[in-house]
């Protein structure tokens, strides 16, 4: 078993803690959060824009707790850290962990500063450590299924892919701190990045991006509507999303993919099915269990550590390319 600690016990920290506790390859040794006094309170609070389950106070009581990563790295015999802190801390904490020869699973977005992201990739390589960024759609069943259809051409070639993701403005945890929320890069880098990452992972970097965007409370691009085109291909991609909606607006994400022989549609509002339509019929097929995506992600990371493999399904270089691609939406 590999010893791991979770840094940042907010929405994502709790989500990942739950999944680490389920994993037989991982031993959760500690959690790190400067707001230790809030931990018990956080357990009962509604946090995040969708439900990911609950940790019991008994499970929490068994874990060692630290208020800083430094303290934890000094005291615990760790193989890895899972960093679930806000974007403004991604570089510093990843660097600290790698310098102490720990494998790192870091929440998205990687690093908004491209040079610093590159430095972390090189540091991980030099130290021989797994560095993976948590782009969870790569591990989410309805999206994994879509990738398979695109690659297998079961419904013919893909012609048009439309992906969307809407959320209310985050109101939990540290998101209410203006400095934290604005340093996230706004919805483009924090929310819409999920779809930008997935589409470019499967289809490659677009040749041309036409993007309209609107300001919100976090940035000038808290709503994004973009069309991508590829030279030498008929595929068009639409990416739309944002967090300019009211706090209680139901989180929703999904896709519509138009293939030569069928149209497929998925929405998280009806998370367990994908609709496949052609000229003659509409079928509802199982979307698998999208709720297991965070487990799949951590399980894949655990497997890479165990077998000494690079995280080929989600290499940090590809996550840095995704950040560069996000910038193209507001620069082209
Ligand atoms: N993959 C996803 O689906 C998804 C969803 C939401 C958020 N995220 C990402 O997760 C990250 C955190 O978001 P969140 O919604 O969980 O935030 P949050 O505000 O709920 O939690 C952040 C936690 O980090 C703690 N923290 C602050 N400084 C720290 C430090 N130096 N060391 C350790 N802990 C520290 C805070 O006290 C807080 O408990 C962000 O990068 C966000 O983009 C990913």
C-alpha cells in the first residue's frame, strides 16, 4: 500500500478522501488544512456544486491532522500527496512535495503560469515521480464512452461535438474570498477547462478558435461560447459554459455528438443514460456510473505509482497544453 495525505479539506479534499478510503492500494495517513477547527463542521456542511458523499466523524477522527504541508512532510512517511487546494497554491505545494520526493496528484487547473507548470513537469521527471493533474472527465464513464465511439467510428465519423457546463457561482469554502476566486482564472480556467481538456485530448488542438465571452464575478471570461475548427477536417466543436448563474442553479454538464450515422446526447441531469438517435429510432443506453469518476482517477494514479508508470492517460504535459489552449480562447 502507498501512504498518501490529502492537502485542502474542502469540497474536493473531502471528495477525494472518501475515494482514497475505498481504495485498497492506498493508505490515507493524514489530512492537511490550516482551518483544522472547521474540519468537523465541513463534514456536515453542504459543499460543492454537486453531492459526492459523506465521510463519517469516526473516519475523520482516525486520521492525523496537520495545518501545513511542511509539517506533514516532516512528520509522516508518505509516498504521495493529493493536493486539493485552490489554484493560487498549486505551484508552491506541488514543488514542495516533489522536492521531498513525493508523487503528486494535483487538482485541475494545473498552473496558470506556463513557465512554472513546465518547471514542475521537469522537476517530477528529474525526481522520477508521478505528477498527474485531476482532469476527471478522462475517467468519467459517459465521456469515456464518447471517446470510444469517436475512435471506433461505430456510428461513422464525428462531424460535430457540442459540450456544455453550467454552474452557479461557487459559494462554498474559500470561494467566497475574492482573492481566491479571482486567482482561479475564472470559469474559463476553472470550469470550462474540463470540456476544453476533454475535447482537445480526444480530437487534438484546434486550428482556429472563435470565442465570445462575458464577464462575471471572478473574471472577464466567466461565460464562454467557443467554436473550434480543424484544418483538413470537417469536425467542428462547440464549447459553452460558465458560472454566471445564480448560486442555487443546478450544476449541469453534457454533450451532443453528431456522427455520420447517429446523434448522441448526454446530460448530467439524467446522469445514468445516453440517448442515441438515428433516422429510425431513439435508444437510451447506460452511461455507466459517472459518480465513480473520482474513484477511477485516484485508482489510476495509485496504479501508476505501484507499477512505476507514467500517467499516460493524463500526462502533465497534456494538462499544461490545456492551460495554453484556455489562453487561446481569450487571445485569438
Ligand atoms: N475536479 C473537479 O470536479 C473539481 C470540482 C471543484 C473544485 N475543483 C478544484 O479543486 C480545488 C479546490 O476547490 P474546492 O472547491 O475544493 O475549494 P474549497 O474552498 O472547498 O477547499 C479548499 C480547502 O483548502 C484549504 N487550504 C487553504 N490553504 C491551504 C494550505 N496551504 N494547505 C492545505 N490546505 C489549504 C482551505 O482551508 C479549504 O478547506 C481548486 O483547484 C478547484 O479548481 C475541482
